[in-house]
C-alpha cells in the first residue's frame, strides 16, 4: 500500500499536492467524505495487520495509522520535491528511489 501511495505521488505530483491543500477542499461534498472514509478504513486495516490477533486500543490504532501515513506521505513529499535526489544518486549500482522506499518500509516493519 505504501508503494502504491508513493507511486501515485510520483505519477501525479500536481494532483498529489492539490489533494493536501485543505483550503481547496469542500468537505461537505459526499464524494470527498466517502473517499476520506475509505482511505481511513484502508489505513486502519494496514495498522491492524501489523499486529494480527491482537486488538489495538484506540490510541495504538491512532499511533499506528499516523506513523504509517506519515512515513509514506513524508517519503512521497521528499521524493517529488527533489529532496532525496542527492541521497538516491549516492546509492550504489542500480539502487534508486524504489529500492530506497523498500528499505524504508522494511525499517518500519522492524518495530512491529
């Protein structure tokens, strides 16, 4: 899911930026409310999957969801803003943004 999030941001950087311009959004629109609810549901499912068989408290769910979203959103923002270009260029061989993202996601899984 994180790779898809970053992939969307890379493919549609303008739309990605617009989606997070809250002053441009009409939160009264049913379609937007539905999209937000669906995104939150997917994020909760991803957070729950990190601790199978263990129900999360509301605080744990909020923390897991926030951490996951912040990780991929931050990576996507840094990537499309060019802030990771130097770091990516310094990677050996054929390693690039996708490889770096995989490593970042793997690092996050260590804390599961």
